[in-house]
C-alpha cells in the first residue's frame, strides 16, 4: 500500500540522514541527487538478497526453473535463438526468455540472468567471458551493383548511398563503423535495428555494413571490396558472480560458451551455417 511504502521510504531516509525522493502530488516520487547515487547500491542489495533466497531454498541446485538472456539483436535472432531450441531439448525443465534487443541490458535491474553484449563490463561483481570476434562486411544486391557505378576501390564508394544506424540513438560506440569505412557517407536510410538494415539492403537501393553471420547466409546479397573493407567486433557474455552457484545458470552459460566456440567460423565469415553441439 502507498502508506506502507511511504513510511518505509521515510524510515530509510532517516537512517541515511538524507532525502532520497522529491515528493510531488503532480509527478509523484522522483529521485534526488542523493537518491540517484544510492540507487545502484540498492539494486545490488536486491540482487544479492534474491540470489541468497534462491540458494537457501535449494533452487540454485536444481536444473529447473526460469532463465532470461539479454542479447544484441542480430546475434540473438540469427545465432542464439536457433541454438536455444537445442538447449531446450536438452533441459526441458528450464524455461527460457530470449531478449534480442538493440539496447544495453541491465543485470543490476534484473532484466536478465545472462547478458551478451558488445561491451566488456568495466566494473561490478561479474563473471565474464569473451564469446568470440565477429566480422562485418559491406553488402549489396547484385541488382544494385549492376544499376550503379562500378566499385573497384574504396574511393568509388563516395558515389553510392548507404544504410546505417541512427547515430544519436546508438547504445554502443562499437556500432560507429560506417564513417570509418566511408568518410561522410551518403546515408539515405537509418535504423536503430540491424535486422531492419538487413531487410532494407535486400531491396537493392543502397549498400550496408552487416554481420557475416546474418548476410553471409543470404545468397541475395553479395560482398563489396571484401578484401579491403572488414570490420571486427567482439561479443562478451557476463552474469552476476554469485550466479555461479546456480546450476541452471551455469548449464546455460556453458552451453552458450561451447556453442559460440563451435561457431567461430560463422562469426568470422568463414562459414555460412550454424553448427550444433553433438
């Protein structure tokens, strides 16, 4: 109830000798500067309590329950989702949520148990591993290349249009690669979604830099200046350190790690198909 929550907030503020919230009838409760500084610590406390509850209840030792994976959109849709069908067959008592989204996933907010990101966590109590590098190449349809000026060298790209990200909405600086390839590119269409960029490239009206694990499997696209234009990025997997005690989390962790190792040729553009664990 509202009165109970308000009373507990008041007691917390008294114990900390500060004001955590601005209270307004119009806008409700908003965090003060001290509240914003305290908030990450409160999230860590909540996470630790939930994990401790699972440990003492015996749930951590069980290969049953629910798991959620937050993952980058392209990798989640084109690599992880098919592999997770195999995981579900092996562990039928574990239910999975796969969240392939073009944004950062917060483990401290309990948005996921495991996150796969372009960024390696720089701080925090995380168990982290490098899943592998992946390659992006420049792609276009054969029809586009026939209708437009020939591309024999990088300078020829100035005559062409591109599909790219909405720069001001990028969730990671690792996605700022188009201008490294083509200075001041002519971008006709922008999207926050790499899958949307992929489908737009298939329409044959512009070129796009796309992950090989997506576009390399599609015969409707062909590479452009493949030996000269290559972008390499990394996928990192991480979870809270205390989830190491959870058997179901570690079962999923090991499955993803070993599957990624098996599919490094696909990520590097040296293969055009997924490989499943034996």
